[in-house]
């Protein structure tokens, strides 16, 4: 039986058009984009063409506002640390939320070791930030607010426009981690009103190891990497031209096919949620019911461990996850799930299902059928399940 991938939040295969573009670029043998000879000029033209495509995807005012990076993690580190270090004359206070990705959390943790202070605002039971809490957290010495656009574990989309209005009024730089939403949802940095936006190529079927950081013109940010003058002096080092070319093509396809992709993802997600009660009971749907990623479902199945489900359905050639791939291997319950009010045991029973372009409604049924048998088997072995149902009787 073919492998069924329902873990697209962790990785996506390259689209054929992206593969073809990258192979063609390899065969072209472009020169270094910074070189002044003909081969270098050809490389520079290819680089800027890709930059224009990526800038168009998020509606930048100018392609020069896009800085290419090695991925979402670098983009986040560049934004958080770069703004903090560039604005020490104003202060050393940062604001974020309780459900951010580890790249934000650990960047701020590192800055705390350098004397910075961090205020982390709570979220509601759906994982949504209250803009008023952000407003109250901002101080005279606040130099950065960093709130993610869409959470990679529960799918909740944050009120970015409302928060951006607050940061503009208070003249505080606003960074948004949009790694799991750019290319999946329509993203317009002009409409959002953000100063910096981190994103990666892989979520919209480009190559891994390539990302981008939108820096609104006039925003003060120190380079994370120093050396040469590449990327308009924002990031030193010879660009990953082959990967960037692939990212550019993926961005063009994502923009062209956005409407069709959204329709497909929403159809699969709705079928999953509609059919789920017919297969298992006693579960929690995590995330906001309305403001959510269209391709992600997070469910916490009571009385069992999510990792056991992952391993058992993997034996059926079905791939899902329990949390962010960046945090896999940790025995601790997800900070995201605990922040929305789940008990430790409930958080440990969480599954994250993410749909991709190749998935069909038949795939939903196949997974739910396997899930039903897996949950039945695990609950028969679960002392928590037996205890809960003995109490009922």
C-alpha cells in the first residue's frame, strides 16, 4: 500500500515544476551573483527574478525588502536578535506570546542572557492572543513585539492587523513568524501592517534550507551574518542560488494556485471533522474554530499517548505527527497545548494532521479507519481509560 502523508507541516516534496527549474539551474552553471563577469550577471538576474516572485507572493512594496536566508529559523533569529541589537539605545524590553515557535522562544532566551527583559502574553482557550494584552505589555523601553501569524501545532491564526495597529501607534517594531502560513494562506504585508515577516520555502512546496525575511523599508535591523555585502547588506554570504530559484518558482505556483489549494484543504479538513465522531469518541479539537489554518487539524485523544498512535499508524504506512518536528523527541508536554488549558495527559494524547496537495477524501477515510482500530487497541491497554470508565459505572 502507498504511503499516506498527513504530516505536511513537517515536510513537503518538491513540485515537479520546482524540480525542473532547479535541475535546469544546476545545468546552467550560473556564476556567483556578486561577480561582475557575464556568468555572475546571469546568476544575479536569476536571483533577482526569484526575489521578485517571492516579493509578489507577500505583496512587498519593493523586492529589495526580501532577504533570502537558510530557512524560517534563521529568518526568525535575524529578526528578533537583529532588532534587539539595533535598538539598544531605546531599551531592552521584548514582548511575545506563550505559544511561539522555539526559534522565537530561544532567541529571546539568549537575549535575556544579555540583559534583555521579556514579557510573554497569554492566549485564550483557542490559542488566540488578545491585542489589549499586547498593548498593556508594551513599555517605554520596548523595542520589539513578536507574535506568530499561525500556530504550527494548533493552527490558530492571530489578530495580526489589530496588533500591528497598536505597535504603529506606540512606535514599536513588529515581527511576525509566518513560516506556516506564507504560501498556504494569502499574505499581504501591506494589509497586515507588519515591519518584519519570517517565512520559509518548504511549506509552499519549495526546497528546504531556503527562507526569507521581509524587512519593511526603514526598519532598523542588524545583520545576523556579517562579511560580504550580499542581500543589500542585510545578510553576508554567497546566496543559495539553486535553492532560491526553486523557491521563486514555488512562490509563483503558490500565488497562481492559491484559490484552488485553499478550496481543497478546506474540503479535506471539513470532511475529517465531520466524519471523526463516527470513528472515535472522547477527544478535544484544538485551535480556533474559525481563525485557523485550512490544512491543519489538531486533536487530543483522551486516555492514550499521541506518540503511540504515530508509531502504530506508521506501521499502516500513514504518517502524522504529535507536535512540531522541531520539538519532537521531547518528553515534555507541548507548551502550546498547556497554554490553551489542556491537562498534561490530554496534551500527551495530541495528534497533528496536515493535508497536502496530493491528499484526497479517500485518504481521510483510510486514516480514520486506522485511527479507530489504533485508539481501540491503546485504550484497552490504558489504565487511565479503565479507571475513568469504571468510575462512570
